[in-house]
């Protein structure tokens, strides 16, 4: 049902400036039916620079920076009978920049664009004031109709917000924020069957909507988010039940403080301590293992090294489970306990086996003889691993009012990926052929448990099928 919407950026001095025709034609061949762009002309960037942007981006290479390029992009897109939308979607517009914004809108109208992606109530009101009349889902300006899309930066999350916009402006499409969940998307789409929507097919690591993010991006080679992501060291995990402690009316404040003590250990840290004298706390170890299995999706991450927090936790769990398995006869466990532990042991042993194989292959392919995956190679590895999001695209395909799905091109070999998405949407059974052990739920943009009836064991089933493992899953769950 849906088609890709593709971002284009051609700054005047950029290396892609002479490839407008080539790049647009490639996207059209891959099925794109709509394009969107940012515009930062000289009368803006000479006055305000690129740090103060007229739209949601701050880097020069992400913009069209002159009117001639604007005209060429629009003409080329129209040559293929496709639409091109222009973003006027900064977080805010002050009185100082109103005249420049109005001039940009004039440029868009002269260049014959197809519509606006808007984040500001002022922009909506201004477009309304310069239109001769409003007709159906378009503003009519100079006898031409212009589509009006609501940007994700307007942070539309619910039905009431959409209803207000729909009743007061000729809205053609609403772009839902990337953090709206799959069940929330389904509810909104069903509430407005006559309105078109755009959704994010997958996202970056940052979960914050642009409107709610106050970190400035792309002033230098490394923006704030990149520094935080790569350099952050986790010092201490907060208790998973901290809200219950705070809201517990039966506890005095000093008792709550005691419960929230910084000495709190998560389940894996408790197991690590038990390993030192495991024979003293074998029953407690079994109880903690049960908690872990109920709470976490357990897998070895083949894109990370053995000493990372995640993989260290799995190693601790495997060591404890191995001891529990070996201690069964000595401590006269019930048979059902042993069967559960044996299933878990077999699963983790398989995980570690395949992790070692996959990790060594990754090292050989991307790093050569060096030990460890260096940071500059991690982008390549991680961006190969987002194929679980193929399930999201198949989910979106069932809604007739999802018009476009935004696909992130940054750092990705995006043309083959768009082709892969098309293949899987046409034939969902092919998804399993595209998955490998690099696919992990944390790198899928949406919580996919919703698509599998809330069952976290869907992920184990996938990995079992990938590795050819047909044995029963842990704790009595069947594959």
C-alpha cells in the first residue's frame, strides 16, 4: 500500500550537486513516489548561519542552499511525475526571521513545489492568509493547489490533536512521531480512515522526538548525541521497581531512601556475587534465574565483544546455570527443576556457540587481524542488523491510509534495503531468509512483542529457526 518518501539534500558547493538527475532517478526506480527537502538560501544562512536553521536540520550538506538548485530539484522530480515537499519545520520562529520565512515560501511557490511540511501554527495561519481559498485537502495559492502535511516536529501524539488540526486546516497528511508505538499507531489510523499518514519505518538510537530534543546537532563532526552514545559509561543501574517504592504510602520517607540505596544490585550482579560461594545460596540462585528468564530476553549480542555489560551478564547467567545443572543430584532437586535448568543451559550454550562464530566472522570482515570491533566499524555492523524492522513494514502495509513510510538513509546502503523491504512486503514469508544473529530486539525501532501477542518468546523462535535449533525453549516454552 505505502511507498517510500525520500530525503534529498544538494548544497550549492556539495559533491552531490551535479548528480541531482542521477540520484532522483535511482530513487524513482526503487519505488519512491514522494520526496522531501530542506531549504536554507543565502538570505538566511548569510544572516543567521546554518546553526540557526529554518527547518529541522543544521548541517549545510543536508540543505538545498540556492534557488537554482531548488528549481532543478523540483523540475527533476516532476519529470518523473512524483511529488516533492519542502520542510518548514523548525522548533520555533521568532519575529526576527518572519520576513525570511515569507521569502522562502515565495521561493517555494515560484519553484512550483507540491506542498509544505509544517511544524508551526504561525506557518499554518500565514499560508491560510495568502491563499485565495481552501479546497478539500489543499491550500489554493495563485490558482495552484498545495498539499499541507503536519511535521513530526509538531509532536502529534493523539486523536484530539489530530482532530483539532483536521477541523481547522486543510490537512492532507499527518507525520506521526517516531516514538508513537505500533498499537497507538493502529488506534489513530483506525480513528481517521479518510486522512493520510506517514510513519517512521525504523529509527536511530535516539528515542526523542525532534521537538522534545534540546541537543543541537551537526555543528561539528561529532554532535552531542554521538558523544553521549559512544562515550557514556554506565555507573549504576536504577532499581527496576523504583516507582513502586516511591508511590508506596505504607513506607515513610526514610524507609524509601533506604530501599533506594545505591548498594542495590540487579539480578545479574546478585548472581555474580553468588558465583563466589554458590554452594551457600543455591536456592536463591535458582530463584534469581527464574526472575531473569521472566524479565529479560536472553541472547548473546554478536556485534559486541565478550566484556560488554550485556554479554557479561549472559556469561554470568550461563556459569550459574551450569553450576545448577551439575548440582542437581548432589542437592536432590526435584526433576521439574532440573528439566527447566537443562533447557536453559542448552539454549545458552547454543547462543554462546553461535555468538563466537558470528563475532569472529564480523572481526574478520570489518577489522581484519585487530582484536575488537573499532568504533568506526560499528556503524557498518549495526546498520546491517536492523532487519527485524522488516516486520514493522509488513505491519504498516495492511493500512490503506498509511501513504508513505519514512526510511532513514543515514549510513545505510539504502537502495538495496528499499528493494529488500519491497520483497518482504510483497511476500512476508521471505523475512526469515533475511535474518541473522545480528538481529536483536533493542535495535528494532518498535516494540515488536505487540505483533506477536506480547510474547517475548517470538524472538527465541526466530533465533532457533535461524540456527536450525529445533529443541524446546527454556522453561517449558515450545518452539
